[in-house]
């Protein structure tokens, strides 16, 4: 799994000057995007589980 983070880490290191001083802006963006992914995944999973349960009835 860590191999997926290597390109991101290299990208951040390459553009460190771009991210300098913007940490306070990056933290909420990362948190909001993480919450969105969790919610979207939950909604889609719930949809497919309900659909599968209806097919078995």
C-alpha cells in the first residue's frame, strides 16, 4: 500500500515552494475531501447492498 503514496510524496517535495505557507489551507481541504470520499463510498455501498438484497427476495 505505501507504494501508492510515493508519487504523491515526490510531487509534494518537487513543489514544496508552492505548498510553503499554505498548510493552514491544505488541512481543511484534505479533511473535507476525505469526508466526501467516505460519504460517497458509504452511499454507493448502501445502494448496492440494498439492490442485492432486493434481488434475493
